[in-house]
C-alpha cells in the first residue's frame, strides 16, 4: 500500500490543533483574542489582556486588582540571578540574556518540576511578572549601571519604563507602550508559540517551554523586525527622499523592511492602532519627522506594490520616541508575547497529545555498509 503525503514546507496553512486563544483572518485583516476584536481589546490594559489570555475571560474589577497584586509581588528576581546576569550580560544580546535567565530561574524555583494545570498557571504568571525585570536589568547592567528594583505601585508597562530610566515617565508614554504590549501579546500559532506547545506537549515544565519560545523568537525571521524597520525609516532621511529611496530599493528587488506579513494580505489591524499611537507620541515629543517619513513610505508601498505596513513598522517609531534602544525590540516583543505563550501552554496541557509530526524521507534507501578498514 502506497502512502502519500501532502508536504507543506514550513507547515504553511497546515492546521495542527484546535485553539480558543486566537483567531486570524489575513485576507480580511481580522485579529481576535478569545473572541474580542483587537480594535476593542487594545483599549484594555496589558494586565487585563494577560488575564484574558491565561484565564480565558476578561477579569472583573476585583479579579483584575488581585491579578495586578500578584504580578507586582512576583516581579522581583533574586540577587543570585542578578549576580549571574553580571557574568553573562556584557557581550550578549538582550534576547540571549532573557533566554538564559529564564532557564536559570528554573534552577532556583522549588516548584519548577510541578506540572499540574494549576502549577503551569502559577509558574507562567510568575514569568509574565519577571520578564520586564529581566530585560530592564540587562539594559542597566550592559551600560554599567545598577539594576533598579521594580516599583511596588506602577502597572506593567509603566514599571518597565521606570526600571529602565529610574524615574516615572509621562502617562502617554506609559499608555503607548502598554498598548504596544497588548498588540504583541498573542498571534496564533507563530513559530515561537508552536515551539512552546511542542515543549509542553512532552509534559515538560513551564520554564522549559518558555525558554523554547524565547529561543525561537531570537531568530531574525521571527523577532527583531522593528529594529530592521527603523533602519529603513532612518535611511529614508527625509519625507521628500522617500520615493527615490523606495524606487531604488525595488529596482534592485530588495525588501522594504516593515512591510508585508506571512499571514496578512491586507492592512495589519495592529499597525492601524500603532500608527495612531505613533502620531500622538511623535506630536507630544515635538518631532514628527520620522512619523511623516513612515506615512509617505506607507502611501507609496500601498499604491505601487499593494503591500501594507505590519505591526513592527510603527512600533519602531514608538520605541524611538520612548528612547528605548532598538536592539531591545525582540526582548520587548517577548515581554508582551509571554502571556500568549503561557495561554497556549496551558491549553496544550489541558488536552494534551504529544506533538510528533512525520517527515517525508528523500534520502537513499539501499546503501551498502563498508567496514571501516575497507573505506577509501
């Protein structure tokens, strides 16, 4: 009996599981978190969205306050971990530092080997709380500064900016980053999320699963897009130079970074929201140059190539206006996406089957073995 396979490289358009976490329609530009449109859920705080993703429903007021208290309580990382970070932070990237620190945290967590559904939720929420602390500590250490302890009263995004700067930032800056976190919190079975689900399907622990996600996000085909988008915007230099820049790039068949998406064939709904936030923040900061360049580039790309900006295009301007180093874009992506990772890990564990796909073998099948002494 002959076996046939439908091979899809990269598993493109292959459905591997059912999920209630996220819905995507790339043709219509629709993104839902647990049934809520991204345009609506972007009005909520990151803590609300994190709770929604992990617990499956929007929190009531008391539930949200309890969740916020839990996150604030669990933000701290031990001096032993900080000391370890001093050893490997110099000379490494932020996403590498995050990956290694998450793995190291498991070595100091007495509950890491507990893998019940409740334990997965508990450990997952603990990592959601700690991710901003780790990334901020990395940024301070690599600049020769002492890490700043988490603020006991600030919300998730505001606290991250505080730990980076050592002072509270204005409300618009905190709100903009908070929205950016919401928009990056979940996006279906992307590469890092799938890696998380594969790891948890073996009945491994949450720390291992999240480490898998961070390691996968490190790849340039997944994370790091905002940084590349900013380099492109920066190279355009001036609104009047944009058209010539794009024409020159396209003539050489080179990609314009920040445009196009593996899923979306129309406007990325997250980009629409961030475009508005980037405008407001640029206006407040008194520098709309880069925003105007971006808008010119968007108009030309849509008109000439029918290619739309993705979420990273306007994220890059947001990070620039917040004075966040662009090489922190992937760690910031992880700070946001971990809530989605945890949600998928919990969903996978709750109805688990080991993820073990087949491959289509294309190598030889009748090789003759030659003893070592007779090989030439």
